[in-house]
């Protein structure tokens, strides 16, 4: 049986896309492997959001392609965002590379790679591919968003992602995503509901809806009873019997209206966690970032959501060292973090991306200042996050038990509705169940506890 190895860099959307590709290989009679020496096809699903992500994928593929021990027929391919933005030029970077497929072409990866492998193995196929041929498939395709719908059969899996929309029309000045993922396009609600029902009937308890600006789902549809297409989708999903938890990521302050805030009051399956990117606490920087709202609106939304759902955990993304960011702008960001009290935050150093307006702005910030700000902000973020986790010691939290802990086989790992990881003793609950856990301890970001009788 031929085997395929797929490595994924990037966001949850990429993980989801990888799953689609993997399930097509399984259906085609391949097995999935982690063994680099055994794989007949090696694919890397790539991310372009920061330079580091690209370097990581290029470095890894370079190493894989130069292994002297590799079987000569192995097919090497890049998929996803870096493929989309660098396309043909990747063949110059890595001579041994065979296939480059873009973000609208995930549904073709299996067919292209399979054909190439069979050609190389001299198998009888109708259209053999010449040795040394480069396959580059990065064209846009209408309706591609409806083709990311297959899931891996995973009997222990209790949590799944569903991509409900693709692309982004916002064009933040620092961001490459609109050019790698294309324009916003949403899937029909009926398809999403059918996918969710099927997952739930297979044992899934928790679904996370994915989109670059997930709350702009169906943005062209009219409001019904004051509720957007996104809120109506949340409502419909919450009605599925057997679905216990619903999450979504990432929302944006634009299009985040009262109806979505209110959803937290009447949809108990909607989890008490939101990952809500802030980017900066300075209006001047938000404007340079082309984020079309004032920071005050962001804080107002956080407060309104916490009023609707008092135990809501809020996590965020923040960029430090955006061009022109002064000490004063940075101070506003730190103060915002102190006021909002995030449960956690990803802090990113600004990374100039090709063909984005911010990359050519004056007043680029030097690496040393970026690093200093990154370090200073992380200290604040970590202090607040740790304090918020410690405050949970002594409480009882419902956790969805996901499986064995990666670090300690004597523990099971689950997550609270607030998305915090909790360790419990092995054997104290079954995988896929939701159990009340008395939190007894907290180290850094991990909670420990015992299942209540
Ligand atoms: N669509 C999501 C974000 C996707 S990218 C949203 O808008 O909410 C994830 C995060 O990467 C962003 O929130 C931002 O903080 C960060 N990011 C994007 N471009 C970046 C860049 N050029 N340099 C550093 N961080 C960046
Ligand atoms: Fe990038 Fe901004 Fe779109 Fe998010 S909203 S994907 S940060 S352009
Ligand atoms: Fe990266 Fe593409 Fe996701 S650039 S963050 S993998 S949408």
C-alpha cells in the first residue's frame, strides 16, 4: 500500500485543509504515515503569515529532498498559502520539488500526486507524467470552499473543525492572507449543518467553526429577526442533539454586532471562550494597520460579551513593532492588555510580507526594539494569564476528555469550556465524555484536577 506523509504548518484552517487532503488519499487506498523514510509521497501544507513560517517549511522540504537514503520515486509537494503566493518560484528554491498546489486546489492534490507517483513507478496509467515535470496548480476556482468537507475516520476523536467560509476582504496593511486565500466566500448553511450532523453521529461532541473572519459568514444575506446569517448558523448548530460544545475562530470587530453578543446569553452550547484578535491598543497604529475601527470599540465588545457571559475567557493576537509604532503606542497596547485581562495572548513581532503596504512603510522598527517589546508584553500577558488560571483552583469545571496527555501517559487531558487544558488521572473518565472536575492545582497554563463523583 503506498503511503503519504503530510506535515502542516500554519493555522487551524490549514490543519483542516490537510485533513481533507489526507482523507482523499485514504479513500484512494493510501495509508498515512509519520515515517519520513517510508513515505512515497511527502507533502507540506504551508503558511506565509510571517517570514519564519515560510523559512520553516522551506528548510524542512530542503532537508527532506536532500536525504541520500530517500527512495528515488518519492513525490515531494508544497500545498497551501506559501504555494499560492510563491507558486513557480518554489521550484527554483528546491530543485527536487515536484508539485505546488494553491489554496483553491486542495481537492486536486490527491489526483495530481497519485498520477505522478504511478507514472514514476511505471504503473499503467492513461496519462503518464514525464520525469522531472513540475506541476504547479495555483489558479482560483469558484466554489472551492464547498470541497473542504471530508473528515478522517477517527473513532476516538471528539472534537472537529468545520471551515464555513474562506478568504478575507479586509486587507489589513500587514497581512498576506487576503492574497494567499483570496476573496471571502461562504458555504451554504445546509452543507455545514449536514457535515456537523454527520460528525456528531460519528461521536463528535465539540465543533469549531473556522473562517478568516468567521463572523462575516454569509455577510450578504439579509438579517432575519435582527440576526445575521452567522448567528442563525450558530443557533441551528446548537439544535443538533448530541453536539455539546460549539466554538468559532477568529472573529473581527467589523460585523460583530449586538446579535452575536446576545447569542452568549441564550446558546448554552456556545463555549465560554473567544479568540478575538486585538492587534494593537493604539488607534494611530490600528489606522496604519487599516483596521477600520477604534480600539474603544474593541474594548466595548469585550465588556459586552463578558456581561452576556460572565465566565467568558478572552484570548487575542497582538503585533508588536508595526512600522511607526512608538513607545507611546506600545504603552497603549500594554495598558489595554492590563485593562482587558486576557486569558492568554499570542504576541507576534511584525514581519514584513511581500506585496503588502506595511512592508514598504517608513519607520520600520529594528529587530532589537521588536524583541524588547515582545519580551515586555509577554511578561504582562503571562502574569495575567497565570493569575486568571490560579483563580480557577478550587472551582469545579466541566471538561471534555480528549485523550491521553502528550507529556504524561498517566494522565488524561481535557479542556474546559474556556478552552483551558486540564489534566486528570488516567482511568478516571472515558474519552469523549464531559465530566465535572474539581481543579486542585495550576502550573503556568495547565490545570490539574480530579473527577467529581
Ligand atoms: N484572520 C485572522 C488572523 C489570521 S493571521 C484575523 O484577522 O483575526 C493570525 C495572526 O497573525 C493575526 O491576528 C496577526 O496578529 C498575525 N499576523 C498577521 N500578519 C502578520 C505579520 N505580517 N507580522 C506579524 N504578525 C502577523
Ligand atoms: Fe489578515 Fe486582517 Fe484579513 Fe485577518 S482580517 S486575515 S489579519 S487581512
Ligand atoms: Fe498561515 Fe495561510 Fe493560515 S498564511 S495563518 S496558513 S491562512
